[in-house]
C-alpha cells in the first residue's frame, strides 16, 4: 500500500511539473508551428480546410486524426492539434521524471535527478517544443518510451510504454519503426540473457530461452495492426490510392531532389506536353497551373529529377554518397547538443564495458552497429532531411541512456558529486543560453510570419472573395501560434498547390468554396485574386497568364497592408475592345 501511494505521488508530481513547464512555455514563448505541414493538418482537423472537422490528416494516422477532429466538434475554438502534439512531448518528459521520482532513493537524490533531468530536457528540446513539428514530437515520445522500457520497475508500468509507443506510431509510423531495432535488442538483453530475478546468467547457461515479458510487444503490435487496418479502411478507394502515388512522387521531387530543368531534357518534356513555363510554375509549387497534373506526370518528373540530380549512379558511388551524407548529418553541429550528448554517452559506455563488463560490451556494440546501419541506410536512400536526422539523434540519445541504465554503469560516489556539480552548472548555463535563443527566435518568427496569419483572418472576413497565394510565400516556415481561442472557420486563403494537391480533401474544399478548380476560379470568377506578398509585381504568375491565355491580362486591383506589410491583390481579367477594336 505504501509503495503504491509513493508511486501515485511520483506520477502526480511528474505530471504536475511537466504540465507547469508546458504552461510556462505557452505563456512565455507562445508555442509555434515550425513548418506549414502542421498548420495544414491542423486546418484539416479543425474544419478550416474543408469546412468540417476531418480526421484524414494524410501524414498522421486516421485514428488520432479522428480523435482530434472530434475534439474540435466539442470545443471548436481550442487548437487541439497543437496542444495534443506538444502534450505528447511533455508526456514523454513526465515518464522520464517519474522514473527517478518513484525509485527508493533519498529526497535529495530525487531533487537532484529532477533538476538535472529538467535542465537536460530544457537544453535539448526547448527550441523544438517552442517551435514544434509532428515528426519531432513522435521522436521524443518514442525515445522516452524506450528509456522507460529499459528501466521498468513493475509490469504495471508497461502501460506507459504501450501508450507512448502507440502515440508515436499514430503521429509518425516511420519514427516507430526507426526505434524498433533498439527495442528489439533491449528486449533480448532483458529477457533472454537474464534470469527471473533480473540478474545476468553466466557460465554454461548464458543463453537460456527465457522469453518473459511477451505481453507488451504483443499488445503493441496488435494495436499497431488495428490502427493500420483502420488506416487502410479510412483511405480506401481508387481516389486515395491514386493520390498516394502522387504524394510519393511529389515528395521525391520536392523533399529529396528538385524540380528538373527543361533545358537538360527538352525532348522528354515535349513528348509529355510539359512546357518550360509549366516547369517554372512547378518550381513555385504552383501544381494546379500545370495542365493535367496527376500521379503519372508527377512520377515522370520524379524519375527525371532523380536522373538530373545524379542519384542514378553506380553502386560504389551510391555507397560513398550514403556514407558521406550520413556522416555530415551525424556530426553536424546543427544538431547540438543532442548529438554531442549521445556521442559522449556512447564513448563512456564503450570504455566502461571494455574495462568492467566485456559481455555488456557485446550488447553495446550491437546497439551501435544497428544504429549505424540505420544511419547508413537512410543516407544511402537520400532520406536524411533535417527532421529525420534530428529524430535519429534523439533516438541515439535515448538508446545510450537506456544502455547506461541497463548496465547500471553509473560513476562511483567520489565521481558522482563532481559530475552532479559540474553537470548542474553546465546544464544551467546552457539552459539560459537556449532560453534566450529560443525566445529571440520565436519573436523573430512571429514578426516575420505572424502577420500572414492576420492576413488569413482578413481573408475569412471577405466571404465573397477568394485569395490564392504562392506556396513558398504563404507559409515558408509555419508561423501560426497554438491558441485556446482560435477561429477555425473555412479558410478563404488558398495556395496554388501543395502536398494535398489532387487529394479528395482538396476536391471537398473546392466544393465547400463553390469552385470547380483553381484555374477555373482565377479565369472565370469575380473577386478571385492572386496575392503577391511584399514585392509589387505579378511575377511568374503574370508570365504564365500572358504566355498561355492571350485573351486575359493580370491587373493590380488592391493593396492590403497589415502591420506595415503589403499584400498586392491581382485579378485575371479578359481584354476589352474599344470602339476602334483595340484591346485595353
């Protein structure tokens, strides 16, 4: 009874501290979406995209998306998407705090543990919480689940690991699978080579088949299978199948290679009736301006983009390129301090096991080998953008911290006090620097992109108008705030194309806005505008209209200024003839 009460208090304290930290960040920094992908998924879930809350978030599993959309039905002004994703990270933080608070240690030890854990979390994740994105939310929750799994104290704590892992899979399944090699090795380490008491078996019985603890992995994979089955049903049908083909090819073009150049293979583009002007539109992400843009055409562009970028190369060169990319992303100071902490822990574990535990060295080498293999595989496939590399570094840090606990490779009492003092002072100083940098960065982002969110609010007020903004000028890095008092009514500010282009969701949005498509709306309806932000001039859009529609011209209709930033509204109009037959 006393132990249960102690664990309940530990859980309450861990959740309370985590909630308090989240509240401080929310009110002090303003939680901000780091990229436009999250803003769009938020709009889909809230109903700002199609007019009705919807769980089809494309990247995030339908089960979680459906739950978010139902929350918007209950309280439509609360930004549930943002709070749930950020809350997932703080749940992971609470799990790590709980681990130290529930141990049978002195109060002083628990205070020191909590302080160091908070400083470490603050240094490594403060910026990524204040400016968050869905991939990194999944990575931190999954890393916390792995650490908690290695340090399990009782079977009842399996529920924490189960919940965090299921959330990780629902937010981004790639991160879930990224963590599985580490979970697999730790599972074998814990349950195959240890006896019933948890003590390592030595001698001739070193490899007994003692597969205890099968309940957790069975429950996780059964639930993952159920979520995947629901996903299959939610995205069933030919329309969704075609869209995902389009989505895969689009990701290759825009996320990993680049839009191919017309002059490098004009014969191919002429055969496919793709003009140089259309390729220019594609570089501006204006997918809806390209005639008959579909999955087949995007797959063709992806193949040509891959060829032009030099990705179609010999095996030896591709291996070398994979090693080079992996090394660049692994050692890049851009990912400090997470990669540095992970590397230091790895070096410490190698030295510790070499001197004191050669059998433990085998398991550490297994972990390092499989993580290195995963780094190389991602580099070999060219799949190491910033968000994936950051997720890998967090996974590495969680795995090394888990190995430290599994081996109980803690320093002796003489070194412990020195490390606590030096670590505490260092973490505190670094935390202060992170706090200042994050606060400054958030303010700059709000100044740079915050007024675009105000422009979107302006567009919602113009209920008889539509506004099309170039994708890269619209939301280059997100910029929207997580809010408890938002307006998630139907958004009348659209882009000329994005990752949701050709999806059934976009078709539903067009119906809600009363249009049949982007080009039709621009050419045939009144009060439909192309928006140029900051720079006066119709740019590529004007060139596109002049080259493809000789009976139309682009006219500057109005300039809307919001917080000293101008938005130039251009309309596409047919030429009129005067009495002498001249166009004007």
